[in-house]
């Protein structure tokens, strides 16, 4: 089962990488190192330690952790190719390696091309890659190979709500990444209202008046687009809370499987925590530690939804994902 524990370790380091990237963005130090793949002209791995100061420390550390994740993913992909007989697992290993290479390229192009839009794709690719690595860890576990993930078949309505909620979380993370990487500050500085109203006035006159106050306070100017992106972020949060609430209520009312009940309750707790951290991010004026915690919990919320969706799909009518001959699989990956 060595490949399983390597996948688990890779997952943990990847989550640490996500948090590192969140700190870089939250502190606004993403361009502290203006060149790539070198670091101020040095080979990335030979950059003098005494020059790791200020924002350089966070940005350069992020690059080194990313390199470690890339190396670990390469080892994982090769390991899967050697020990796995399940073709789809070999494919997942290859996809993971391609994904980590793409992630590194997007991060580098974000620096060399100085395009904020690439930062958004970089962030979303990171979330997707994290979920993929954890799924590989799950699929190489002993319980998975023994078929213990396939012992229940919940109703189709429950499965649709779980998958729908997961997709909403992914959309929400995309909106959050857009807000963070456009460097627009807090386009809406209050919560739960927006400029004192439930629906903000985004007419040109109102925006002009708001920007006068923002400039006087030393903040960046905003516009109607940024405001409505943040409003969309709030609307989707309400949708996620509703969807996951339905999932939890249905699990406890209609399903007998105890693990499903606990998973759904944990998912709802994460969503509620995300709402609290989102409000705290606004009230704290985007304090870096709070904003990073908000991003990190968002990644875990997506991950739980992805794992739960994966388990439900396997236990449903997509029987082609079943792993044949569990005992043989265990012998091959031991």
C-alpha cells in the first residue's frame, strides 16, 4: 500500500501549497519575484537564503513548495504506472502529472506576462489538482479496493443535490479567485448589506460618489462590475447553504447509512464556517490570515463535495467504475 501513503503525503503537501499561494495573494506579494523560472537571475534552488526577506520570502517559498509537489506527482504517476492494473488509475496518474505541469506553467506565465486573469486560472487549476490528488489517495486505499465504498445505493435525488452543491462550490471558488486576483480590494466594504442596502446602487453617479470616499480613505477605486461580482459571490453562498442544507436534511431523514449522515453534516458545518469567515474577511478589511483561512476552508469544502459525489456515483448506476477482483488489486499495490 506504499503508493496510497505516497498519495496521501502528496495531498497534504498540495494543501500546504494551496495555503502558501493564498498567503501570497492575500498579502499582495505575488510579484515580489519579477522573473521566472529564475529568482532575481539565480537558479531557483540556489537563491541565497539571506535574500529571503519581505514578500520575496512568501513568493519564493511558494515556488519551492510547488517544485516539491511537482516532483512528488511525477513519482506518484510513475508508481501508478508500475503497480496499478486499473487502467483508469494509470490515466489519473498521467492526468495529475500533466495538471501539475500546467499549474506551474500558469504560475510562471502569470509572472512573465503580468496578467491577473492567468492568476484566476492558476487558482482554479490548483483547486482541481488538489481534488484529483486526494481522489487518487482514496482510490488506492485498502477500503476502496475491498469495495467498502460501494456498499450503499442512495436515492438519485440525494445524489443530484450533492453533485449540484459541489458544482456551486466550484463556481463560488472561481468567483472568489476573480475577486482576489483582480486586486480590486473590497468592492463592497460592509456585510450583510452592500453600501447600506440589500442591493447596491451601481449607477454611474453612485459609483463616482463611492470612489471619492474610497480614494480619500486610501483605497483603490471600484466599478459596477467588481461590485456585482462580489454580490454574485454572496448570492452563490446562499445557494450553497441551501443546497447543502437540503443534502443534510435528506440524509438524516431518508438515508440509513450513518457515514452519509456524518459526511453531510460535516459538509454543512464547513459551509457555515465559510460564511462566517467570508463575513470576517470583510469586517477585518481583508486581513491576510483571515482571507487565507477563508480560501483554505473553501478548498476543503470543495474536496468534501467531490469525494462525496465520487462515492455516490460509484454506488449508483455507473458500474463501470467498480474495481474488479479486489484481492488481486490488493496484492498488486501492497
